[in-house]
C-alpha cells in the first residue's frame, strides 16, 4: 500500500482539504502565507511613503519657505 493510500485512509473525510495552522483556528496555511505577503508589502509601502514625506519636509519644504531650519 502506498503512502497516499495510507494517508487517505488515516484522514478519512479530511483528506484533500487544506491544512490548518492549529486545529482550533480556522485559518489555512495558504491564508497565513497570503497574510504574511500582504503585511510585508504594506510595511514596504509604509517605509517608502515615510521616506518620501521625510524628503519633502527636509529638502523640498525649506525651498518653498516651509519649516525653515535655523542654526
């Protein structure tokens, strides 16, 4: 008997269904991976926006007379 047949008999109705992270948590491993990808992308977008705003305030803003830096 092959491994797939053994697994199918052991799992019964659960065979072929997506595997969950924890038995009591209805989140599949694929959903967890997708969540991780989206949050990583969101973090990078936030970092890029923060750098863009910082560059605007630090260099472009004083050229227009905003937030003059004295010293």
